C-alpha cells in the first residue's frame, strides 16, 4: 500500500515563541527545497499556535496540537478545548502521549473522550500507544498495546476510523536514544493493524496511518521508514533541529 507517509514533529515543552518562529522558518525553508510526497505536521506548544497558523498559511505543513481537554467548554481552569483549537486552524492533535499518561494520569478512557471531542470538531487525533520497558521485558507488550487499541478504537464508528492516526511509541525508546529496531517496530505495527482489522476489516485497517515514535533521527529514519507497516514518524527531540527534521522527512520519501 503506497499512501504518502506522515512525519509529525512534537516539540513538547520547548522553545519560546520567538525561538519557535525562528525554528519554524528554517523548517519551512528546508521543506520548500524538498521534493516530497510526505505529509508534515508540527505540534508546538499551545502558546505558538496562533502565530504558527499565520506562518504556515501558504505551506503544506499542517498545524497540530500536543493535547486537548476532554471537555468542550466551561469551568475547567487551565484546559484548552477542541473548539479553541479548531478556531486556531489546528488540524491534528496528539492524544495520550506517554508523557501525558505518565505525568498527568491520562488513561485509555480519557483518551477516548479526547478523541471523540476532537472528531466532533473535525480535528484528526494522533493517538499514542506503547508499552513500558517492564512490559516488554515480561513479554506483555502485545497485551498492553492491544488493550490501548481496543478500549479506544473499538468504541469508534467505521466512518471515523480513517481520520485517526496511531503513533506506536515504546516508552523505553522515547528520548532515550534507544530506538526499537525497524523489525520490532514493524512487528508491533503489523499487530496493531491486525487488532484493528479484527473489528473493522482489512480495508479500513489498511487506511489507518500508524507512525513510529521513539528516538527517531536522521541516522535511523530510512531503515524505519522502509518497513512496510510503518506509515511515518512522530518525532520529538530531532524535530527541534531543522536539519534533522528535514532529513527525516526526506528519508520518509
Ligand atoms: O512524541 C514524540 C516522542 O515522544 C518521541 O520523542 P523522541 O523522538 O525525543 O524520542
């Protein structure tokens, strides 16, 4: 299946607005010089979204958010709703990143609410799944990821499914410099697709983009992107360096 790949940069809690604009400008410049079919998304901190929307206006780079509230509006101090994101031109949003699960108590259940509220605003969720190191050591990784997939995706209707992107990010590979081998990543992507297919059929499962995330960089991107089940990458640290990020996009094709 030859669908265009997606490379998404998750900037996490990095850059001031002025630093962010400078980095974004370098990325836009680099992308313009590339001949690529790869789709690109950037998820900066919330504080950057409004300015980034202007900067991305005449580009093919898609504006993404790193999180969203599971509530639509009201007395929820500090939260940002899907409606607010839509108003800022946000097209995609990361949901249940492992750092949100680990430090902010997010669960599969809260992820489902977030995904539903995003889909109502026609913002496409990037739903993060992945096992802890201890899960892999105990050979529970397939079980953990299966639960993350079934508790969320099985609650969605068929027509919503193609709007969803999955990011498989083994927690032990995030920001650690340890990448899953291309074979390990591909094996899990294949498993995820099979779990989706069990409920929705092969055709729909084939339409869901499954990204790999976890220490992706210019050195390992080509081997990862060459795997048949890997549809792209969710990039953390390396998306904060324009040259690295551009090299990853190039490797994706
Ligand atoms: O969202 C991105 C992932 O957490 C990967 O981060 P990393 O590329 O810094 O390992």
